């Protein structure tokens, strides 16, 4: 009866541990078997291959020594001759294992302690795996917990079936937590680490606010309203862009709620963080104007290649557009993904006057005309000498005060200037050692060849080995700021598509790649005129 009681006690312990740690009962029993095997090896020898089987229904424990069947024994503790194995099992073959029953053993104090360590380790590993599997699919959710302790500014949160951490930089400024406080946070990462799964929570993540709105606004949960972008200065101010798929639903009004009830619920959770709710627009200019609210915008100028926009505001709106310590424009830039330059109307007027003066001076010097003629050309919208030289003569003669003869003379002077400049650039190209082969690449002008030569690109192979970024430059966004890196042709009006086509042409000409045959014949063969083979 004593043996039977021990068996039942073994299963009861396994059940209790499985319930307490919320892990599978089979894992606990397997850990016990591993522990018994380790204790048995300490008695019979570490080199011995021992297996312990525990019956999950009766608790009966069976201890066996396994011997591998071989023709030539090298390790008597683990192997047995084929002839001896066939005495015990006539069907034994090399590679099989013979199991020898071992007598029950009494565990000594050291063996029992060692077995306990094995069980604790196995159970802990199973608990970590269970915790990781439970939370790895909850990244992106809001989770509730109780503050367990605060360590060096980091908050340890008890989630009931695991612990999580809110690091100091993921907490809203001036927010204080005490043990026992209830806390809501956003799960932004779950990692498997040697000390166990680490669940990282955040209360400053932009998606934390988005998820809070989803909980408060049924239209967002149902998918009628979509949150397109979020930008936060945690604890101070935030901007959120929303759009409605139903024209009858006002996205801003739905998020604000009756008398501001919905947005106030979110503001209360975020420790009074002020929230600007902005209607999203597919038109970048309209969206940026909305994002700069409450400031009024007079004019915007977009540079889509550099993702930069100039915003012109009235003089009295400048401080409102920039915001306290640049907060308003910084959040608008984060929300839209564009770099925003803010100018007053006076600053913009001064800049345009400067550009007008510079263009006038260029025309005066290049065409050898007086100041009035240069200003007339600049005011008519001519931006370069090339435009003056190659536009239709009627456009020049239609300028007030010009006649056909004057227009012809101005265009003739423009062409002569361009010819002289072309000759100067070509001489400089030759002195830099830029190959004549590059002149045959469509789109490359002589000034571009000089710029390439100054950048070390002098032969057809050099140019063919360039990447698009090498020619037109590239931008990198770090810490919310965009940094621009110039390319060899950044000073010219060359798009990325143009640069790609020029590089492709150079590689074809250099023989690096072969031109694909046209597929027109194949397309035509699929039409109605397709002929079928005649039967023999």
C-alpha cells in the first residue's frame, strides 16, 4: 500500500504544479522522468543510458538501462554484442536497443536535490514557453495590469499570467506609478530572452492613442472611420488624421463625440495630452494645410522629389504655425511625412524679389542688354537663357515694347551665348578626361559631363557602374529629420526615371547587358490571325 500511495502522490504533485504554473501536466511528468534519470545515472554511472517511464494514469515508475546492439562493442556501458542481444530477443538487429530492467532505488539527499533542480528548471522553461506563446500574438494590443514594483524608473506590471515592463522612456512625462496602481499600456514588443520572455509595454507609442480611439469610437472599430496617421509629443500635444469611408459620417465629429465625451476619455487616459483631430486628404497640400491647424496658411509650394513643402503664412500667424518650441510644425511634419519650411508673406516676397533680381542679372550679362530688358524677360516668366533662345519667336516679340526685329536679335544673342558656353564646357570636359562615348548617351548634356568628370566618372564603364542615387542623390530620415545627400547631377533637372534610363543606355552600349527582343510578334500571334497546323 505504501508503494501505491507514493504513486498517487507523484501524480498529485504533477497535477498541482501544472495548475499553479498553467502548463501541461505531461510536461511536468516528463520533467520528473528526466530528474529520475539524472539521479539514476549518478548511481549507475554517467555513461549509462537510462530511461525512466512514468505511467500517467497509475503513477507506476519503470527504470531501464538501454544497450545498443552492435557487432563490435566499444563501450560496454552502452553497447551489447549481437549474439548476447539475440539471447534476450531473437529478432534483435544492429542498431536496435535492448532494455534491461533496473531494480527500484532509494534517492540519497544529493540525488534528490539534483532531481529537484532538474524539475524546477524544466517547469520554468515550460512556463516561459507558455508565456511567450501567449503574448507573442498580442503585439499591437492594449493590455491591462497592476503595477508590481518600480525599479530605477522602470515599471514592472503584473499581467496575471506574466510580467511586463514599461521602461522609463516609454512612460508619459511626469507620470507617477505606485505598487498596486492599475495601468493600461500598448504591447509593442515581445522577445524571447535567456532570462525568459520579455514583454515591453509603452504609453508613449503613437499607436497607443490610436487604439484608445478605437476603443472609444465605434465607427473606428467598425471600419467606417480609418486612422491614417498619428503624431505625438507624449504628455503635451498630439495630432491624429482620420478619414471616413461613408460621406454621411463626419470623421472629426465622430472622434470628438457628444460635447467632446469621446476625445476627453482619451485625453484623460493620456494625462491631459491635447489632441488635434485632423481630416486626412489624399492631396498632400490640403493635408499639410489641415495638419498645421490652428494656423492659417496663405500658400503652399511642393517639392515632391525631396518630399519638402514650403508654407507661406501671414506675418501674424507665424508663431502659431511654428508652435511652442516648434511643436506644431514638428508634429505636422511627423504626421504628413513631409519636411515643412514655414515662411511669412514678407519673407517669401523678399525671396521672390531676390530670384527676380538674379534672373534679371543673368539675362543682362548673357544677352548684353540693359536692366530694363532683363527685368522684362524675367517678369514674363523666362527662367533661363535656354528658354529665351528656343521658344517660339512670337512669345518674345509679344512682350510689350518688343518688335520682331528686337525679338530676333535677343534670340540670336541667346544662341551665341549658349554656343560659347557649350564650347567652354566641352573644353573643360576634354581637360577632365571625360570620354567622348558619354556624349552619345541620350539626356547627358555637356555641363552634366563636366559635373560627372569632377565627380570621377570619366568613362562609359564608370557611368554604367553608377547607381541612380550616385547621380541624383538620396534622402535618409533619422529621428524625424530628413537628411539630403547630393549626387553628381543633383544640380540639374534630372529625375530618378531619367537617371535610370541613362544608366541602362550606358550598360547596353558598354555590352554589360543585352537588349531584350521585342515581344510584338508574340502578341500578334495570339490574335485572330493565328494559324493552326494542318492535319497531315
